C-alpha cells in the first residue's frame, strides 16, 4: 500500500480488512514498512483469533428529508389496508343488524 503522506513526519493511519477470516481460527499478520530510500523493516507477527460476533454496533446514522422507496410504498399500502378493514367492519355490522 503506497504512503498516504509521503515525506511527512506526521505519519498516517492505515487499516486492512481481511474479509476471508473464519470464526474459531487464529491468523498471523506481519507489516513490512518501506522507507523513501527503499530500506525495509518487518514488524510482527501479531496473532488474531476470530470469534463470532456477540453484538451489532451502529457505525453511522443519517436523517434524510426524502422518503425511501420502501416507505413511499408502505404508506399508501397501509392506507388501503385500513380502508379495507373499515369496510369489512362496516359490512359485518350491517349483517348483524339485519
């Protein structure tokens, strides 16, 4: 992965998502740093044992003034359902009254 801040003495934060891991397995990782002159330094190993998730976290939450397509369809469908229910109740009441 190329430097995101070449020549900077401030450094940069990097991350790597290994999407091939399996729960219950232990994985070993090494990091190889290459400086501007081409010299390398190997760091590690670091082990990680993957476990099943026990909770779900919310990373982002955003509001929108535009209804989603799902909500746009749900509102009229709910309205039609209420109208149909009201008609059924009214019809049953008429049958009982007679």
